[in-house]
């Protein structure tokens, strides 16, 4: 393995691992579409940060995108609660609108800064090794992307380890959490903020569209393979890393898009997990309920 | 509208509001609305200590809403609630809430013990891990509901009744003084129903106050001491003998306590007898 391949795979693996950690909680909270929404909604944030700083300085980009990601989820909630719009419709409107604004901004500023739509949408992980950080003394510290994605991976790891109990209880039983005095809104927006950060950090490697695959597919794969939360988190990271490694060599084999191949490998793992999963007997799935069960469920859901 | 029991309750509440023996739960002029449509109107009552209390009323009467609003889970349009004479934020450790079983995803990747342990989270500081005493309390709570052997069972592999027992064990692990339970008897098997009734009696014996949203009119008198009749407004609140009367039930259910529902209730009662001859 040459050095370039190493850096590309490392970037992809760190990005996928970072996505898998927060993506697991999106899957468990049935908010997978929110990941989709945020990953698209941060596009104008990226464009504005590029425009304001004229460079890809990571810090303003991360802050800008984190803020706009939280703003997007506030907008989704507001449309849903105050606008009386369905949850999925408010997600659909919010993220397509913000994404469209982002596309316009990028096309406007494309000449002014080093940014084009293809790179934002599909990533340019193949060029990761070219953008290297060097110290004042001229010593190479490795690609910039590795540092950014690595930092966000560690941040997510810290977030999930330190606040494991809070994230778990809010995801499983928000009513109990609230009754114990644990703020469900606080942890909702904390998670949304981390997803936004992760999306921005990962978009360079896998692109704004395929980052959704990394947020959801490894987490969904892990969900099928275990019935313990900690194991699910570990497995989702492992599945993400495997997607990065496998995707790189698949792309080399096909001479195709590396980011695309990584997402395809992630999807392939999910299909495999679905085939071998013994845990999901369908007990909780409405499709497997008998009519009397459905009626009694409905009966229990009254005020 | 008001009956003896309720008035007594109110007087007790006022007298003792400042003393140590404040009522576990006082609700004052509580009004709640969904989408500007009121679902609870001007609810006012004071709960006596150490009683098993059923909240009874027709579908859509606002029974669950009353509990959720009291716990601050949904906003109230007006009125206020006191737990042990204080705001909820100052008495959280003395109050345990048991949501309806169907409100959570039982496919969540966790086991029974872990769910019960969540009842201890309110006692832990931000970064504090559950201590040995917390794990011990969780095991004891599982034992009390007869679920100790299922401690490490994935929760989706439990029956509906077993899941409900895990929820009750979680409330026990909170070691509170007032318990608010939303339909713990909904969709459970006869063995679980008997176990829950036994548990409620043990809780009363150790001085706990338990408020239960209950659906089955046939069992209200057997299981509970006091009853709160609700249909958007508070119809009556007091001891079973004086409150669970035909007249007040008619008032609560209006035309809806028709022959049809009586027949349905009777049939369910018969079925229960068949399932559980005791």
C-alpha cells in the first residue's frame, strides 16, 4: 500500500467512524431523515464560510455549519409544531430549500474561491493527500483532511462516551428522561449539532450526498447485528472503517469514484447483515402484527 | 360537582401546605389544551397520602394528559401543580412516572436490567456512572416484580406483561414516594395483572401514594382506595364508597356508558375469569 492510498483510506475510515457514532443515535431515534436533511442543509453554511474566509480554514466552516445545522432542525420543528405541517414534509421543505440556496451560493462564488459543486456534492477524497499541512520548518504533518476528520472523530467519541447515559435514555424513553429532569431538547440539539459538525468534516472526503450513507448505513448494519447499545456503536464504527477500506479497493478495481464505492460497500454490508440477522424476528414491526394486536395497540394509544 | 371527599382533601391540602406533611400532589385550576382545543378544564384536587388512586374516565377524557401535564411533559394553559408542597423541580426524586408501555420502542438494543437502571439516572451527576448500589437497587426492583431471571434478556424478547413489569421495576428503582402510572394494566396477561395488584398493595403498605390511569371499570373497586372521575372536567374525587357511584359514573361517561360498553366490560370480566380461575 503506497502512502497516498494510506491517507485516503485513513480519511475515509475516520469520516465513516465519526458518522457512524452519531448516526447510530439518529437510527435509534428514528431520525435518519434528519441526518439526510442536515447533511444537505449545511451546504449554504459551507458556501458562506468559504466566501467569508476565502479559504477552507476548518474552524469557521465547522462553526458555521454546526450553527446552520441546528438552525435547520429548529426550522423543521417550527414548521411541524407551529405550521401544522407533517414532520416528513417539514424536513423535505427545509433541507431542499437550504440545499438549493447552497447550490446558488456555490455557483455564485465558484470563481472567487477554490470550490466547485462536484467537490461539495461528491467529495474529492482522491485529492486528500495533495493538501498537506507543513510546519514552519517544512516538516510534513500529513494531509489537512486527516487532521480535521480525525479531530471530529475524537470529538464524537468523547461526546458518545461522556454522555452515553443521557443519549441512551433520551433515545429510549424521552418521557422518563424528562420526568427525571434530563432535558430532551438539550440532548436533541446537542446531537443535531454534532451531526452537523461531522457532516461538514466528512463532506470533503465523501461529499455532501454520500455522507448520508455513512451516517445511516453502518449504524443500520450494526443495529441488525446486535441487541446491545455499546456493541452497536463499536460495530457501526467497524462497519464504517470496513466500508472505507473495501471502497478504496473496489474503486481501484473499477477505476471509479472512491466515495461512491465506499457507500456501495456500506450498502452491501447492510444487505449482508439483513440476510444473516437472527435478532429481528419482526416482533415489533407493524407488518408482522395480527389485526387484533393492531386494534389493541390502537386502543392503548388513546389519551 | 364537588363531594365530601374532595372538599376534605382540599382542606387538608391548604392546612398542611406549609408543613412537613404536605400532600404528595396538589393540582390547582389546571387547564390544558392541544392545538387551542381544551382537553382539560380547570382541574382542582389534592391527593391524600398513602392511597391507591384510580383515574377513571371515557376515551379522550384526558386521563393520560392529566398525568403528563402534572409531570410537566406537556405545557399547561393555566393553573399549577405542587408535589409535596413544592415545585416538581424541587421534588423530582420523590416522584416516579411510568409512561404507557407502547410509547417506547421495545426493539431498542438494551436488556431488562439496563432499562431498570435508567430509573436511577435521576440520582446521578452529569458524568457519574451508576454505582454498585444503583445496580443492586435495580436487581432488587426486578426481584420485586418477579423478573430477576430475565435481567439480561433483550427487551424485545419479553412479553407485553413482562415489559410492563420491567417498567414498574424501573419505577421501584427510583425509590420515590409518589408514583404516577399511565395504564399499567393495558394489554397485560392475567398473571401480570395479579402481580401488579400485589405490588400496588405492597407499595401502599410501605406508605407510598400511587395514582394509576385505569381503563377497566370492573376492577376499579377491587384494586383501588380512591377514585378520580374525569371527563375533561373533574367530575368527582374521593374515597371509593362515596365516589364510585352509579350517579357519578353516569355523569362521567354521559350517554357513552351505554348498554354496549357495559356488555363489553362484562365480557372482558368473564374472559379474565376464564383465564385466571382464581
